[in-house]
């Protein structure tokens, strides 16, 4: 009888929310049950002009991954970068873990409209027997 090999597949999970200029908000979610581990995190903003002054905090199962007041610019992915180069390395259990995001827009940039979208991408791994 042939043993099945364990293969690790990479997946992305997106936590999306909208922010108004000058707003601070908390977003709670959960990792997907089929994801085994969170191995990285990065952010994209629909309006990159909002980067200056924006801060973020990320907790997974109440473990602080990204500390409060971390500048979003440090985690922001732009089109000319590989996600592997910008992703903040993480090694936390997924499997329906709680995700808590605190985001604050402190932008005084006039190019920032009234509202923009924030996408926090969690890079995850899934172990599959084949």
C-alpha cells in the first residue's frame, strides 16, 4: 500500500474593510477552517495616497502579530513588488483563529478622498495528502 505524501499549498485570505478619512476602526474576523497556518501578512490600499499617517495592529488568537501604531507603509504591497518581498513573516495557527485588526487613518493628505478600501492579505498554508 502506497503512503500518501503531504503537500503544502499556499492560499490567500482577504480581510477587506472601508475607512473614512480620519477614522479609526476595529475589524474582527476569523481565519478559514481549511487553512492550517498563517505564514505572512501584507496590506493594499485602494488609494495609496492614504499611506502617509495610516497605522495598523494585527492580532491572531489574541497574540499580537503587528504591534499598535505600525505604519501601514511598512506592510504595503505595490504593483512593482513581489508579495514574498513585502509580506510580514508570521507563523501562527489558522483553523478558525480569531483575527483582530485595528486601523487608523491619520492622513491629512488632500489627495485622500472621503473613503477608501483596505485589504489585509493573510498568506496561509494548507497541508494536503496526495
